[in-house]
């Protein structure tokens, strides 16, 4: 597997981001075209409205599936990093730390983590600053 770093850690899922998204876009555009044609011609309006609302429903479901899976991953990362903070510093998770900061800290190896954690809390580092401050990147190939 390719070594992960700040520059290449963002991940795209081709099936979701390229195939599924394009299919959803074409479905929505097609349903809009069919709806407009039906209204102009005065025929099949009920069918075209059903197809359009179905396309909107599919698009909503498609987006929510992605959103919900990211939320689950965020909760798992929060639990893992909360335990890691306690294990490495003997402290509990600081309430001032945002989820985005915590997610960025997960890339820090155990050797760098305590110092970077304290610096993040005291200096309110942005997630990008946290990631740039990491010297030896700890890869996370499981997040999608």
C-alpha cells in the first residue's frame, strides 16, 4: 500500500464518488427533462412527477448513506483517540478539542502525540496545522 502523508491522505471511493454520483446526476437530470416535457405536452404528468420525486428520494438516500457512515467513523475515531489520550497522557479528553482536531491528531504517532495534543489544546491549532506539524505520519487506510 502506498505510504500515506499530508499530501495524499484524502481518500476518494471511486464507486461512490465517480460512478454512483454520476448515475445519480443523470437520473436527476433525466427526471427533470421528463417532467418538463410532460408538463409542456400535458401528458404523463403523474408518471413524471412520480419519477422526479423518486429521483429526489434516491439522491437524498444516496447522500444520507454517505453522511451516516462518516458520522459512525467519526464516533469510532473519537472513542479510539479518547482512549489513546488517556493511555499516553493519563488525562481524559479535553472539552475544548473539536472533533476535526481529534480526527487530525489520529495521524500522529504515539511518540509525537502527547506534545502535539497539548499544543493543539493550548494553541487551538486548526486541523490542517495539526497535520502539517506531524513529522512521522501514522497512516489510516481504513477510513473511506
